[in-house]
C-alpha cells in the first residue's frame, strides 16, 4: 500500500468515527445549555484534553515546529511562554471559574463577564459578541487553511477543494452534537497530538543521533544569531523580546473556546484532576514540536514554507505506510480548534444577544450561525491566505486582552461595575487590533502586553470587593 492510499484510508476511517460521535452526541443535546456547555457534566480527561487541543492545534503542530525551524534557538522561549499560560489557567483560574459559573448559572464566558453589570449588560454582551465573531472569523480561517495546506500537499489536489472538504467534515459533526460532539472529538484529536508530540521528536532525535549531535548539526545550518538565546537582540530589546513571547501565555485566560471547558466541569475534584492532565499535555506537545522543528532543519532540504517542515520531515523519518498514518493523525488534530471556535461564535450570536434563552428556535438559530461562520471563514482561507502562526496569534492576542483581564478580576471580586467592564473589554480588544497594524516590535511585546495591562487596570478600578 502506498503513502497516499494509506493517508486516504486512515482519514476516511477517522472521519467516519467523528461523524459517528456527532450522531451519538446529538442524542444528548436537547437544549441550548446542552449544546453550548454539555449540561455542566464534563469529566477531567475530556475537559483537559479537549481544552488543550482546541487551544493549540494548527499553530502548535505546524506553527510551533515551523517557528523552531525558522528561528533556531530563540524559539525555546515559546515552550515556557505557552506552558505558563496553561499553568495559570488550570492551577489558579479553573477552580475559581468553575465555582463562579455554577453559582451564576452562566452558560457562556460572555454571559459570565456581563453578569451583574446593570444597564451595561446588553452593551457588554453585544461588544463581546462582536469581538468573538471578528477574531474567530480569522482564527477559524487559519485552521481551514492549515487543513487545506496538508490536504493539498498530500494528495496533490487544489487548495480550494482541500479547504472545502475539511470545512464540510467539521461542519457536519459540529452541527449534529454541539458541545458534546466538539468536546469528545477534540479529546480524541488531543490524544493524537500527544502521540505525535512523543513519537515525532523521538524519531527525529534518533535520526540525528541524539541531543548532542543535534546541537552540533544546528551549528552547521543556523546562523550566529539563530544560535543565541535572544537571537539578534541584546540588552533591553532582548528583555522585551522575551517578555513579548511570554505574552502568548498571558492570552490564555481570555480564550472563550478554552475557558468554556472549565465552566463545564462537573465538580472541583474534576478540576484538580484536569489540571495535571492539561499541563502535562502542553509540556509534551509544545516541547515535542520545538525539537521536531530543529530536527527538520538538520534532516531535510530547505522548504519554502516553514509551516510545511513538519510534514516534510515526517515523510523522511518514517516508511510510507507509517508516515501516511502520522500525517492523517496530524491533519485530524489540526481541525480540532475550528469546531470549538465555531461553537463559541454561534453562542455569541444566537445565545448571548438573544432575548429568550429558552426559545424553541434558539438551537436552530445556533446551528444556522455555525453554517454562516463556516462559509465566511472558508472563503477567507481560500481568497485571503496568510501565515497560520501570524493569523492565529493576532486573534489570540486580541481576545486575550479583551476578556482575560476582566475575567481574572471578576473571579476574585463580587462583581465589576458595568462601565468599567465595558471599558476594559473595549480597550483591550481595540488597542490590540490597532497595535497589530504597526510594524512588529521584538516578540510583539507592545500588542501582547500593553493592551492587557491597561484593560486589567480598568477592570481593577471597577471591582466591588
């Protein structure tokens, strides 16, 4: 059996499983609360792995390995930057958020942020929904583009057809089962990512000859600055570079598709167990992709697109049949973020700004929103292609600065005055978007740190102890 056939057969079997999960989850989805938060019944493994996978799919597998391939040694800072975000989210935020969401009976992050805001509640709901839909339109497009790149590279078909096929599969199981389907499929995909995060770097190191030989070989293929911890930067600029990269982790608390898994956990015991699983998963996958990127630089010929290095080195490391299965697993995992973001976008439009949460047509409106978001994101992926890593981090930074500061203050306070809550969201989001339009500072520290800090100060000023 050749490589292409292996990939195709593996993908077909896997997608049948995903659609089967969608039908199973559909039986457990009878209300809007079930569709968006799974009836608050998630266990630790599903919550932790699905949350991690939805936060880290395409940009971790393709983007992280591609960044290591291109940057060299300075990419090492990405590992503690990302993992520190997981540690904060699960060790500090999750226990408090699960309690607060249950006490207030909040179904979505937006609903929780707007709770207790008085006359500002409706404006906050609309503002949050606008931020989510704007950012996730580009975020989902990045996932579709990643899937399309992999389909096109593997099967030699057009990018347009590849993106359309991936979009259709994601749309089917998201429509069928909502939160349950997305959580279960994301868990399966997250486990596949963990397997890839172990097997690929081990195979890469064996092919190179171990860590010592990898370092020796890196000195042959990377330039001088690429072999320095802070690259071409020194002094204050080097510090700004490192702080900017750690700003990626700072965005973790503000990701609606990540924290909604914490809100859906069934109890505090599950929170404690999920903490260990999620942090361990992040360390394995992110650290593994760093090593894969370095190994790829040594083992393969230069590639035009850094984000294809993972796929190319997989073909070098394994025989065709095994490589085909690994590529199929990687492609499946890449899709795991898009479904969660589509669901959050649907909840923002059809649930958060709706007047009647229990209206019998609410679930129908939610599913129609998923279809519309899918189509728009697919068109962006096809007609406005852009670097996956850049597009994802733009949306990540904007949402992190918009929601993270306010959420942190809300879980340690009784409430935040409506006008301050609105100002914090507006300032964090708009300033992130504006700063992203200017030339990037070292580590993008301006757009990752300044909007977050200003939004936090506004939320803190409005807190009610």
